C-alpha cells in the first residue's frame, strides 16, 4: 500500500481516507498531552497556519504507548488541543504506533523511514536506552512527537525524531512546498 491508500480513525469514531491529502505535503506526528515535548503543539500549529495555504497538512495521532502520557479519551484530547494550543490541524483518534496493535499507517511509515535514532538524540536516547532498550536499532517509534514527512505524491521522505522541533524542519518543508 501507499500513503494515500490508508484510512485512519477520526476522533469522533469515523474514518478518513488519506487520499484526501493527495497533492499536499504532509507531516504525520504522534502526539501526547502530558509529555515534555507537548509544547511542540505550538510550533506545529504555527507551521500549519503559515503553510497550509501553500499545501501543507499536519496530521496528529494521539498515542499512549510512551510513559502513559496520553491517557485521555478522544474527546478529552480534542478539548486539550483546542483549549491549550489552539490546534486547527486534524488530530485523529488515539492509536498505537508500535507492536502488534500498531495502526497499519504507522507500520508503513516506520518501514518507509526507519530513522537514525542514536546518541545524537541526547537525553532522549539515554532515556529510551534505559527504559526501552529493545527499541534501539529498530524501526519503532521511540517517543511522542516523532514526525514523518510525506511528499505530495505520497512518498515518505524522512523521519524526524522527537527532539527535532517544528521550527528546525520548517525550511525543509518550505522547499517541498515551493
């Protein structure tokens, strides 16, 4: 399957085809409301507002697999995103991104862009090595706010680990939008 062939669960229990995003640059992010990286919502929203009219979509996927940092139900997550960060980009239904229950979209994204997670991730690397050593050297998502960049044609271009902020990837996204 290709990126645009997947369908994902919406926060209201429905389904949305990613075909809807064909022709747009997409940043897919697994999000959580009680994480040290949660303030990245602010940067993601700023990036979205600045570039959505140029063809950028940001898709948020809540996940509770990392330190139980997204314990809320879908409605609570939507309220949190709206109230605390003014999020206007789509935040979908809560999913798993790793393991046997992983959403098929994330199984695909991980295989297409396995990442290069290592000591350069600093404290996050040390934390994952101490708490989830089995994840080191695999294509697993290592933590909340891992980002996958997808081109207009649905090609998965790159994976950015949690420590990479939206501001740090803005120029790379801008190049794809031009």
